[in-house]
C-alpha cells in the first residue's frame, strides 16, 4: 500500500478526529452558556477558586452539602429553580467542623474570566495543541500508514483533554444533566475510552502489525474502544460508585498490555535493524518523559513547591513533547540511525551534569563550613573556588563518563574502536603484504561481523609495472 495516499480508513480516522473536536467544541459552548457560581469544584476537595469573581462568602475548601435545600452528594445534585444568572442560591456548606448556610450569587461566564484560566494553565493547552499539530503533520506525510493514523487520533484526544478544561468545572456541571454526563465521559473516562486504547493499538501496529490486529483488525479496534463504555452501561452509568474502580482498573490493564506488546516487539524484531531503530526512538521518548516525571515528582515532594515557576513550565512543555516527536521520527523514518548517538550524548551529559551539580553543592557546603569555623563568616571566595573546581573537572569527567558508557552499553563500538586503534598502530610498521592483508581481514571480521569477507588485490605483474613506471617518472 502506498503510504502517501489517502485510503478509506484514512478518511474515516480524519472524520473521527474532526467529529471529536466538534463534540468538544459544542460541549464547551453549551457549558459556557450555563449560569454558574464561578467556583472551581474538585471532587473530594470541594471548592478551590473563584474564577468568575462574583462577590461570595465562600472560601476555598468549603464542601457543598445542599443547594436551596436540595441535597448534593459531591458527585451530582438537582438544579434549584433559583439557579439563574443574576439570582442567589442558598448554599449549605461544610467548613472544617461547622455547617454554614451562605447566599451565593449566580452569574455567567465571560471571555475575561476564561482567559485568566487559559493563562494560568497555558502549558496544558500548548502541549495539547502541539500534540495535535505533530499528529496532523505526520498524518499528512503518511496518511496510508496505520501508525500515523493512530498518532493523529492520539494528538486529537490529547487536544480534546485540554479543550474540555477551557471552561472550568464548577457546580453548574454537576447539577446540569447534559454537562454532568459529558464532563464525566470526556473529562475523566476519556483515559480508558480513548487515550489508553489508542496507545495499546499503536503498540499492536507499530513498527509492524501483530496479533490480534493482524488477523482481526476491525474486531480488535471495536473491542478496544467499546469495552469501557459497555462496562459503564452495565454498572449503571458514569456516576456509579463502581465506575472509578473499573475505569482505573481498565487503564491499568491497557497499560500492562501495552508494555507486554512492546516487549514482544523487541523480541520478535531484534534482527530487523530498521524496526530496532524505530523502537529505540519510541523508547527514548518514553524514557525521557517517564524519567523527567519521576525526578520532578521527587523534587516537588522534597521541596514542597506550591507555585511552579514559568521556566519550569517551559521545560515541562519541551520534555512532554519528546514522545510525539520521537514517535513521529520513528514513523517517518527520518534520521533513524542517529538514535544511538543521541542516546549516548543524553546519557553522557545527564550523568555529567548530575555529578557536577553534586560536586558543586558539596564543595560549597564543605568549604563554607570550613571557612565559618575558621573565620566565623561566609566568604564569596568559596563560590569562586567551587566554580574553578567544576571547570577543571569538566573534561576529565566527560571523558571518563563517555568511556564508562561505551564499555557498559556500547561494548561492540568500544571494542571496535580499540581494535581499529591497535590495527593502526601495528600497520605503521608492517611491510609484509600477506600479513597486512590478513590483519585487514581480521579487523573487518572483528568489527563488522560479516557473514563472509574477502579482499581483492591487483596481480603482482600489474603492481610491478605500476611501480616501475613511477620509478622512471
């Protein structure tokens, strides 16, 4: 099949993406028109922030119990008759250990109020948009490629997950039936309905289709995307108490199956250099995102950072884009075999940076303690000395780390370099043509590992004639 031409499946996928974005946009327009108190509501945490700015006696952390006497259980409630823009609703709330009844003004969303939400959560929207743009780019280059189609759908789902939060979730979404169901499905269950099934499907078709997709492609797709919706219907709808358990459980199952599928691919495609390079590219993106997320969680836990600085949001955006970019490179097969160089450099400079940071802060702390004991005060000289130590250690550490990585992870390349260096040293003093030819063949066999190797030399008479002519000249 020509991957650069649209097929019927390509048009179906493109239509599904446009349809999903259309549904999300229509839902947001509907939610934008709902009267609201403007307070963001998070299940389990209660009210968190007044984004609309209406005068209110509510406070962050308040848990609504009833609205105009109508009970609210934290998940769903009944819409009071007084819930209209410009009206007032009596909230019964739980604040710490007290139960209070407070009047709350109801209004309408404004563009200004939503723009504040967009500015505050700009990394989420930017990442969603860039995921979609990358998916569109790859799809337009390879519309006939199954992995490119799934990547486009993944980008669309990620954009939909961002767009659904353009209008913040408030109590209006919990007491309006249409909005409540739509937000529950597209805001929470979308992980198990669309996102993780797409990841599993991508692992089944990339870099080469495997079972069960190979034998029953339509049935596989139908099961992946319909399993959670059927389960939700069987347990009584999205607001059933069992819903979150089945949702998270199915996401975990999809994730485990995805890992198993990737491991199977690594085993079956180990003799295909192109497939191995494609898998390494995807694995590199996954490792970057997972490693960064792990480190950021540890740092946030240790430092207890409540406000994220803007530059860290920029780093987050760049790192989280690594996965779609590496998948795109693997699908388009663009500079595939540069991945080993990139991985080596990433490992090298990551370890180097970590060691230099440890040495820097360790030397600063140690020298400052020594200076304080000796002089009783801090000295800027310590910073200068530590900086000079780092500058002096940079090249030696980089060389040692590179040698360590080559020995541990790129042993064939490391051994090949040693063999070539030894051959170059020995060839300078070798004058016997047969011995030199044997050495060349041995080096090629040891470094390239070919199935067969041979060498062609000019006949002796021709070599002698060439040598005589050169002497006469």
